[in-house]
C-alpha cells in the first residue's frame, strides 16, 4: 500500500474512534526507521487501547499486516508499526512528557 493511502487509512481509523490532537510528523529526513509518525491522544487508557486496536484492524482489513505493536498492556502509550508509518496513541500526560513533536524537531502539520 502506498504511504499516502496508509496515512489516509490511519487518519480514518483515528477519526472513527474520536482520537484527539492528531499530528503528522514527516521524519523522512531524520529517520531511516520510518517515513511518517502519526501522534494522537486518547481520553483514557481504555480509549488509547481501543484507538490503537482500530488502527490495527483497519490495516489488516486493507491487507497490511502491522510489523508490530507495543504498549497494549499499560495503554499509556501504544505504538503501532505499519512500516512507512508509525502510529503513536498516547495518554495526554505521556504525550506531554515525551513531546515527540519537539523531539523529532519538525513543524507539526495537523
């Protein structure tokens, strides 16, 4: 699946699950691991887990097997690795603490 289509799929899943403060980070010039990171917040640990699970389900329905996911057990921060796109769904406190937007030094495009 093309990266643009994957980003659209992720955005649709995040929107369907009412994720908050969705931000795309283009890290192509800064990382060899992925091209884009999509960061979103959940309103509770249960919401974070459900949002991440929806991203996984939608990717599988589109024929894309996630390379991995981490964090479902605590659900403060769940990462879903889709290859060219890595999705971070975080509780607001974790998102504020780790501040991925600043860490990756990019201008965030919402």
